[in-house]
């Protein structure tokens, strides 16, 4: 058994502005980062299927050196983003191949994947890989930006059919998307004449998620701008709660307990504490 921490992802790290974008949106999209020859191979691999892996497997045990998935994870942009989000030596929680046949007429309900961790200072990341172009009529993955910090229990949101501002993925071949485990999402029905493929891996961090990215631009004013983003499905009062939750997460990720936006967290964290008896 390989020690989890022995496997360290490499590649260009995300900057603070892009990390703030992830904290606000709950996702990060890398368009066409997988080369065409790998995408062709990927379709074959996904069509043939991948064996399951034990929960919590280190990456080298789950995906041997030279295997398609290992090479996918070692692409510089993929490796750098993964390291920035979950750090070195992540564990593979599970993976799944999703195949939608042509004219398959049923969509998944909106859901968050296996939300069993109530902490606000840690999160799992889900990698979603699309080996071919995803057109609007192919359905793709629907997600609701900014929903990841709204606590729900897996399929509690399944009764909602459409939300203002939702995002329906259309992307070029070789696109990789990283999702916060709490983001509301669901696979749409495939109304095209082509088979649709998607491969998903859920990663668990094995180190504290603190300053794992390139923090040289931490003082960039665009960081606060990203974190203050609101979405059209928010009501005014709930928008404040979402911003509050982002500030709490950003403080944890950076280790800076003084960071705030419009005094939202400070106003409720500066109360005098009663001394212990």
C-alpha cells in the first residue's frame, strides 16, 4: 500500500483570484485541457468501463502509473488545480463513468453528492471529465452556481426543476470541471443522436486545506470582488448568508481571521465571551 502523502500532484497552481472564484461559484472550469489523442483514448476507456476502487485509496493505488486516468490527473493544468483545491496526496473516495444513450429522455434531479460532512473548513472536490464536445442538445451537466454552501441533504433539492441563473454545461472536448462536493447539479437528458460520456472522480483531502495555491496575488482587489459575487436565484437576505459563509470558508483557507466583506462576519464574531466558571 502506497502512503497517501507520497503522491504529490504537480503543475501550475491556481492563483488567489481563481480560488476565490471557486469559493464563490462552487466550481472551476478548464476548457479543452486534455489533448485530442487522449480524448479519443478516453472514450474507448470509458466505453469499456473502469473497475471500482476501494474508498479512500491513494491515487497511485487507484490508478497505476501509465494508466489513462493517472495520465489525465498528471496533465499540468489538471494537477495544478487539484493540488490547489485539495493539496498533495488526495485520496480517491470513488469514481463513476456516466454514459447517456442517444435520445435518453430522463434527467437526474438536482442534488449534492453524499453530503455527510457538516464542517465549514474542509470540502471534497469532484473532477468531471468530458472527452468530447458537449452540445446543448446533448444535455450535459446542469449546476446552480453559488449553491454549494447552502446546506442540504443530497437530493433535498430534487423537486426543483429550474432555478434562475442555473448553468447548463456546453463545452469543447477535453474539458475538466472541478466541483465543490455540495454544489447542486444533475445530468440532463440526452436529446441528441450521439452517446454522451462523462467520467467523475471524488477526491478527499488528506492535509489541511490552507494556502495550497499560489498566494502571491492574495491582496489583489479582484479576490474580494469574486467573493462578493451574487447570483440571480438568491433573495436579498439569503445573498447575505451566502457571502457570510464564503467569508468563513475564505478565512479558513487563508488562515486570515481578519478578512471580511462589509463587516458580515466581524459583526457576529466580536461578541465578548463569558469567562469559564
